[in-house]
């Protein structure tokens, strides 16, 4: 009995030591204490600024939301949704070009923030613009191609957000998970096309976003070719 207890104690102690080392490593990890909190603050900053504009307009008579507040909010949230989507897509190219492997640890967080802003963008359209008139919303989706494309981008992101946890990777397997998450490329292309179609006509800003997306995809495409020829 005593021997069993002693062996159990030794096992507990040996198991506790790695855990203690893990905690100490986490305390020294700048990704945990500096970079990820900074990402949270930076990603929430656009929403905080929008909140301030709403408060200023309602209580102080400000005009930061323009003459059409609903349209301003919708475009503001859509712009940031596209920006965060492109930023999340930029993580792998940054790793490829700089060799900074730790940057992939913020990819999931950035992707979820992109989804968060997409949901806010669509929620503003459904709630404040259409007042939950589902018939009118459906007609918009069918008749206005830029809304059709935008909704397609959202539908591509939903399964990615749902399966973003480690638990889902174990459930469906790493290979299947990677295949599924390639939908983010379809969503990025659809989001850029949605922005271009919404602006009506050839405008500078949508072309810049499309060029950034194309550049990010090019870096991803070239890297496997480099590895193949260098092998």
C-alpha cells in the first residue's frame, strides 16, 4: 500500500514537473503576453471607433456617420471584414517570405475576427437596412449579383469558423480539415468580387484589394514550386 502510494506520488511529481515547465514557458512567451493581446486590441479598435461614432451622433449631434448612417455602418463593417480576411490570408505568405514561423499562431484569431466582422456586416444589412424583411432580402440575393456573391463568401466562411478548434481537427482528420479550409480562398475571391461589383464601375480601391489578394495567392502558389525544383 505504501509502495503504491509512493509510486503514485512519484508519478504525480514527474507529471507536475513538465506542467510547471509549460507554465513557465508560457509566462516567457511573448506571443501569449504581448502579440496576441495586441492583436485583440487592434482587431477590436475599428469596432470601438464605430461605437464612438454612434454615441457621438446620438448624444452630441456629430456627423461622423454621414447623412445615411445605415449605409455608412454597412460599408464600414464590410470594408473591415475584407481587410481582416486579407490580413488572415497574409499570415502564410508572411511566414514564407520572412521565415517567422510563430506568426501562424495568430492566424486562427485573425480568421475568426474576419468572420466576426462579416457577420456584423450582414447583420447590419438584415436588421438595420431591411428590418428583417426576409422576402425583400431573398429578392435582393436573387436579383443583385453583388449581394449573391457576398452571401456566397459568408457561406464559405461559416464551416471554417465552426471547425476552427483543435477538437474539430481531431474529429474530421488533418487532411480533411486542410481541404475544407481551402474554402477561405474562395471566400477571399468572392469578397473582392463583391466589393468590386458593389462600387459600380471601375474604381481604384476595389482594384487595390483584388491586387493584394492576387499577390497573396501568388506567393502561396510559388512556394510549392520552389520546393519541388529545389528538391
